[in-house]
C-alpha cells in the first residue's frame, strides 16, 4: 500500500476508534483526531479518553480548540473579579502576551473582562473542567514491511520513553496473512497491536487486539506541570480538529468530490479518479479539479452553496453527533 493509500486507512482507523474504543477493555467515551502531536513527534491517530460529565462541561466553552495561550487564562481565571496579573500564574513570558490572550478569551466568550481604572480585570464564566482521562496514540501501518517496522519501532520506543501518551498502539491490516509475526515481534513490548480487517468497511468489530499494550502513565502523581499542560494542549487540538477535518484541506467544492460509505465510515471519493484521493492531491492544484457548476448552487440547494457546502455541513453534523454521544455516555 502506498503512503497515499495510508491516508484512507487512517480515516478508517479513526472511525473504528470512534465507534468502539477501547478495543481491549470495554467501551470508553473518547474523542478521536488525527495527525497531532508535538514538534518532535506527530501521531497518526489520537484517541482522547474523556470523563463524560466533564466533557459535557468542556463543550460549554464552544467547538473550537482552546490554544495554549488561552488555556493559561481560562484555566486560572478566578471566580471573582481580579486584576489579571494577580489572578494568573507568572507566564514566564511577557505579560503583554497574556493581555492579548485575555482579550481573545473574552472575545470568544470564554471568560469575562472589564476595565477598572487602567487595570484589566477578569472573571471566569465557568470553571474549566478536568475532562481528559487518558491520551492514546495509534500509529497506522496497513502494510507492515521490514523498513516500516524499523521506523515504527523507533517511534514507538520514543513514545514509550516520553510517556506523553498513556498508551500506544500499532494498527495494521490482517487480511490475507499479511502481518508477519516476526515483524510484530520487533515492536516494543509496551505497544499494543491492533489487527484490523476493513475489507467490508468499518464497524465496531473490524479490529481485534493482537497484542495488549502496557499502561505508560507514571504511577502516582508524577507527571510534571509542563507535561500535563502539553497533554492538555494536544487534547484541546484533538477536540477542535476531530478527524473529519480533511474537508477543510480537500476540495469538496469540486464537482468530482463525493463521500463514499465504507461500512459505517464516510470517506472521500473522487469520481474522476475512481478512488479515494489524498489530501495532497485533492487540492486547488489538482489538474482535474472542476468547480461545481453555478446551477448546482441554487437548484435543489436552496440554503447556501451547492453539494460541496452540503458535504461540509454533513461532516460537521456527524462530528457534533459524536460529541453529543460522548458527552452523554457513562463509564462502564
Ligand atoms: S478531481 Fe481532483 S480536486 Fe476534484 S475531487 Fe478529484 S482529486 Fe479532488
């Protein structure tokens, strides 16, 4: 399978995780995203296991991610009006950046802000909840060959060492005896192996645990503040981005762009190329890009925009529905 085809596989893994996380230990409410991480390490699929009640409280802060500067303000905003420099911990960078973040946070309705003389005071609208339970990284490699196994072993070893994630997995396709046990044995023992079979598309039974992962979270309360903050930033980005964000970078406004059903997943399909296009090729520079004819934008599409806009709305609705379900679920 080419790197391009891995994009499609990644979307299917994301949908599988959304439908039936956790694969080995019973259902856990979770948010799924893709292509996130730190400067040093980008994960293919990220699963953020959540506390459902706290997640519902997080949703009250809106659908967008709260970035690191905003988090500094939102997490520490006091219940009563106070000068922002008294209320917030020393940022270890100039206060003027904090002031900008205060304005942005108030502009997004995340906190309240007022002037008292020449001092800016802030007050929280609601407490920022402790909604993240665990962070899980999944590396997707449908065809596991020798060189991919070597690279993956290094990456997963790095994940195990940094313990930024609580659990790491390799997802690989099982159909036709393609998974070589010898290659799997080279993976760090702490990494789980998820054997997928998406031949008939995605449903909750489309994967099985071939190797159980170890819990990488430090015992006791030993994650330092910097790591805790970085994890929260990743979780926020996962929340804001989800995994259907491909529609922001691809061209659903192209007349050849379709969504195709793969079991319980909806994935992009290019009618001109007869395949699932990658985010890279499905762009404005695609030689076969053809804008929707203006007629499509009015006939039968009375609200605004044509099928392209409709696809965007459909994907947003799916994302919102999954968020609703996650917030209303309770742990087993
Ligand atoms: S023709 Fe190009 S831009 Fe249009 S859907 Fe296919 S890959 Fe995307």
